[in-house]
C-alpha cells in the first residue's frame, strides 16, 4: 500500500512563507499526476497545484505567482513552496496522487496551514 505523508504546515503571518513536503512510500511519479489540494470547513477539496510526469504544472488562479510545486524523484517527494501567504490560504492541505490508468486517488493525512496575524 502506497502511503503519502505530508509535513510543513503551521501558523504563519500574512505575507510569510511555508514549504509543504509530501513523501511517498515508493516512487509512483511515472504513473501518477501528483498534486496538492486544500479544504476549509464546509467546503469541497479544491486543487491548488499539480505536476505531471512530464513536469507540466498547473495552478489554481488564486495561487499563481505565489505558490510553486516541485518534485524530487530521488527522495520520492513533492513540495509546495507557498509565498506571500494570505489569510484566505488558511486550510488543510492534502497531498494527492492520481493514477493515470485507473483514475484512483491516493491521499495523505493532511497538514494544517493557518495564515493569521
């Protein structure tokens, strides 16, 4: 069973930065679209950023120019660098792997990000 484990969340002031990490128990990057989602209470989980095996990235309009998704194949990890954070970025952030062939989603346990002064 493949596991995704996030880390790096926390409390940060508006304008600050955080870097989220997601370590995958084995390398599945070649057959999965990797991404970060976030969810606030009462709302659906929304895509923040994704990266394909061809290193094509996609970002939600609300984070373009502020967030950067990246991967490290040697470490079986993906990252989300978040700069210029805003209070509206407050959410639980989830790491996701979506299999290209069967569409199956794998999720991490989530990490809380709180942007507040």
